[in-house]
C-alpha cells in the first residue's frame, strides 16, 4: 500500500488491455478518475493506434490514461499534474509497473507544460486532457494547444469533460472527429484540421 500524500489503492482502477492488463493503479483519494466505461470506450475507439506512440497525459491524476496507452504499445509517456499527491501516485505506479525510463512525471501547470514542450519542439501522437469538471479547463487547454501546437501531424487529442462543459466544436487547427456522451461525461477526440 502506498503511504505517501493521501493516495489509496483503488481496486477497480485497473489497466484494461495490453501487456499490463489487469494490474491495479494507485489513485489519489481526491481525484475524479475517468470511469471504466468511458475509458474502455475511448481505448476501443483508438485500438491498435498506440504502437510506438509518444503520449502526453495532462491533468494526469493517477496516470491511468497514459499508462493504458503504454500498456497498448506507446513508446513514451509524459505525465503532468499540478498536485503533488497526483505526481507521487503516478511515480509510484510507474515504479511498480517498471515503466521507467520510458515514462516521466512532472509537477507542473498544464498550460506551462504545453508551452515548455512547444519551445522544445516536442510533438506527441496522443494528448490526453482530463481536467477537473465544471472549471472550463478543457476548452482553455485546447485553446493553448491551438497557440502552441505540439500535436504530431497524424496525432489525436483526447478530451474528457462534464456533460454541460463547453468544448471546441470548430477550430482552425483541430477537427472534432468523435463526440460521445456517457451519463454525466463527454468524450471528445480531435485530429489535425489539415
């Protein structure tokens, strides 16, 4: 059991597919993880596309989305969260699952992380955005990504938000290719608008 920074082992927080299938993840008690139903749907839609991919997991929480991508073949993953308890939990998960050094976790604001990656000319095949609900952070993060484009040419931005939250329906940079609703949650998948 992980003893640091209010993290608990959540038994239903499992990896769904790939070489780490069935393994449990440490999850901070104060976060709202993507439900198993929404996560399964997301990874079913994107199935087979993670091989050798580079992944950025913003508002990473437990790291469940980026770790799922690694389990399904992603080459690298970068995890970003502004809460130390989340970064502690992600690091614990990465150590337990032996995912170092292909994965790294940073205690940083999502907008700052995007700008840093842009300045370093880093590109990602998948960018996961799962911010706290009700705060309008999804649309703000998408707007930052429009200004600081770090999505690879054939990449995907995968966003999650509350059913009543705003999101980008049209964009000069990104095209909404998938929009699904699950109870109180929405799943949005964007590609480059080229």
